[in-house]
């Protein structure tokens, strides 16, 4: 089974309306190119400027606009992340906190899944920002996310999650065929680790990996790496978008997942759980 997927590489700024206009124009292009599924990067709504707390009030309207785009153009839309003030159970986030919520919208404009970023980016990086403290204004998610699509079951993750292999091992137990990784990797960490981590997740899980990314300069300090990628279960790059913003399209043969798993049956050979190996020999 084939899926024609579009990765939207963005250089989102603080102007929400401008970012939405860019997404709308590229969604129209994607529909004209017979794209089945369009993937947006992390922070597609806005980056830079005053930050997520300022934009949270606009997030429901932004999501509704994305639902309209999916319905009008008849494509699935993986909506990157939005700064969301409510948990999946409808309760409000902790005071002064939001969640980085990733929504999956089907071709009828219906929300089919939501995943809240679990691992928050609290790190020191030797770039113009110096350090990042997502936990100051974000609340970590507390559950796995996956969605059944016409092209198999896809696991959901966001950016910094990529560094935590145990999350993807947990998703693999849910029978996933692909992993989606919307991201805003810094330019420095991206150059060092982005491709190798994505290829590792694809190889160890024997899945397709789809990673739409932010790119370029977002404000006077924040710079992201770009290089949106699609990786097959053998670790081969089906797509590398480089650094320019835009729509990048590739055809994925989802049958490759089953073929690779048949040739190398890791699922039958894997030992669960890790605790089995805690005793000394």
C-alpha cells in the first residue's frame, strides 16, 4: 500500500496569520499533487516573539482552520503541535502552563487522535539562546499517542521525544507501522544528531519515520536546523528537504515495513521487558 506524503518545512515566526496563510497555500499545492497526508512541524502556529502562552488563546481557532483545510482538500493532516491549555480529559493545565498538543485530522476534517509531548526540552546548548526551559511554561504529557490511518497504525511523538528510545519501544508494542516526529530541532543539535536519531528509530522499530521540521531564523536568537526527513525501515533516506521552507513530497511504500519485518523478524526475537536482564550472569 502506498501513501503519498507531504512534509511541510516551515520557518514559522510570531505572526500566526502569516503562518496559517503559508500552510493554506501549501495544503492547496499538496492537494493538487495528490498528497494523501500532510505533516506540519512542531510550533507550526508560531515561534519566536512572546512565546506559547501568548498564542494559546488563538490555538482553538487555528486548529479549526486546519480542520477546514483537511476537509476542503480531502487529505489527512498531522498538525504539528499547538500550545493547548487543556488536558485530554478536559481539565485545565496547571496555572501558567500549557501542553504541546499534536492533533491528527482526517480527510473529513475530524480529529482522530491527540498526543501531548512527554519530554520537555530543558537543556543547555552552545548557541545564541544558550539554554532552553520548556518546563517553565509547558506541562508534560502523560500518555502514548497513535492513530489508525488508511496506511496502517502510526505512532505519535514530538521533537525531543526522539532521544528517548523507550518511548518508541512502547509504541512498537501497539503495533505501529510508522512514526511521526514533528520537530523544531536547534541548528546545533540538529547538525549533530537529527539524522542519526531518526535513522536509528526507523531501523530499531522497523517502521517508516516521517519528520517535518522547522528551519531557519525565527527571531534574533532562535535558529532551527530544517532537513525534514522520511526514513524507511532499512534506514534509507527517502527524503531530505535541506534547509529551504516549502512542501516536500514523497511516495512511501508501506508494504516495505512488512517485507523488512519478515526478512528480519525482530518482533519475535525481542526480549520483553528490559527487567529480564537485571540479574548478573
